[in-house]
C-alpha cells in the first residue's frame, strides 16, 4: 500500500512584504532543519505521553496491592527520573524571563560534567523510531 505524504507548504511571503527580509531569509534557509527538529520533538512528546499513560497504569496496579514485575518497576523508575529531568530544566526557565536562551548551554555544560539532563524519549532518533514502531497500545 502506497502512503500519501502531503507536505505542508509554509507561506513566508508575509515576512518578506513586511520588511522582515533578514528573518525571511533565515527561516527559508533553515526550514528543513527546523521542520526535522520539530518532528523529532513532537515524536518525543508523543512517546513521553504514551510512557506517562503506561506509568499511570503501573502506579494504579501498585497502589491496588498487586505485584509489579521487574520490567514494570524499571519503567516506573525511568519515567520518574524523566519527569524530574523535565521539571528540573523547565521550571526555572519558565520563572526567569529570557532564560530559555540558556538551555542549549546548560545541556552542553551538564554533558561535559557527566550529568544527563535529557529525558530518555529525546535522546536519539534511532531509539525514538524503534520505540514508535514497537510501542503497544494501552487500554
């Protein structure tokens, strides 16, 4: 079966006609990289949402005094770590105006010190693609 991929065309002429020619040129030059980065980000968000759904199922199972397996326990720990990573990066940057510009520098500095601040769903494209293909639907 052949998949039909409809590409969304972005009309940038509004920026060109409003005198924002430099911005227009930068966006036009980097639109494919930006679209790819946005796609990777949205896939990570989708995976994070499905992991959160799975985690809530495990928590309900645990609270109702049922046994959870080692793999469920490992998944729960990983998801809790990821939530703390997201909160650790997100909360200060939402409270301090303009601090979002520092996120790439913070991530690079943490990487040099051996600190992992990136949640597991946003690490590598191969892991994300494999996770999308193998993820099971949860009722």
